[in-house]
């Protein structure tokens, strides 16, 4: 499927502010690298998908993927116009992971810039549920922000403070930012007996110190 991602964003049925946000999100997030780390085929669950931008990109790169995209924020635009009638292999759910129920098992589960919006209890609950939804050979991709270098982390914190607490553009039930250090993440994953298969520092032209964990059972 040959589709320009910027054309997709322009076709979103949403406000100009949101479209600008999505353009900035596209160029500031390491989506291209993360896409290569996702299965090229199979069933993928994206928990906290937001506007579904990464999910659209995954489908653009491989039509052999089927994606369940889940987000509790009913204000987020379901981008049905963005792919016209080619959206058959993405299914959007306006629901939180706590209320999501399915008999499906997934080849990959995506938690992209999500854990910092959850309390410690919610983080644990999410990992417990994700483990039950994962196929035996499946993997979980968790993208977060590194504390180091400190000034870059503080810029990210300020950005999210504005979007979560002031503008309320990013949905959070607690309205708090709960970032973990890399070691705190490792301890959390070890507590639920996940194997950390890979850790990657992801770079873009922007200041964000992106960091990716790839977990397996």
C-alpha cells in the first residue's frame, strides 16, 4: 500500500490543532524504527493508541498485519477517512485496557508512551493483563523516556505536563505523570517474569530521549 503519511494526517476528520499535533508527533517519534521491530504479519494489539497514527503506519508498511487499536479517550478521532476503504484490517476500540475483553491472543502488544500516564497499581495490572493476551512466542514493545540526559528528560516532562495537566489533550485518569527510571522498569518487568530481549535507545531529530524495551514471556 503506497500512501503518504502526511496525506493521511491531512485526511483525519479532526481539528487543525490535532492535525498539527499529529504532524509533530510523526516527525518527533521513532515510528520508522519501531515499525521494523514489529511482526510483519499477525495480530497486534496497540493499547493506548491515541489517534491511531502508528497503527496506520504499520498497515501502510504491511497489509499482512491485523491491528486492534485501543484507547479510552472518546475525544480521539477514529481515522476512518484516513485510509478510506483500506482500513479493513484495523479495529478501533474506545475502551480502557481494564474493560477490554477478547479471546484473541496477540503476536505483539504495543505500549507506546503509555506507562507514564498510569499509577503504579495500573502499571502492574496492565502487565498482568498483557501477559495473558500474548501468544507464547509473542512480544511486548514498551516505549518510554530515559531520565538521561537530564535536561532532555525535563523538556519531555514539561511537554507532557502541558498536554496532560494544562491542555488535557492527552487522556489520563489520574492526571499525574508517573515516569519510571530504566531500572524501575527493569524491576517491574522482572517482577512479572518477563524476559527483556532487547533494549534500544531510539534517536530522532528532536530532543526526546526515546527508549524501547522488547519483552517476551
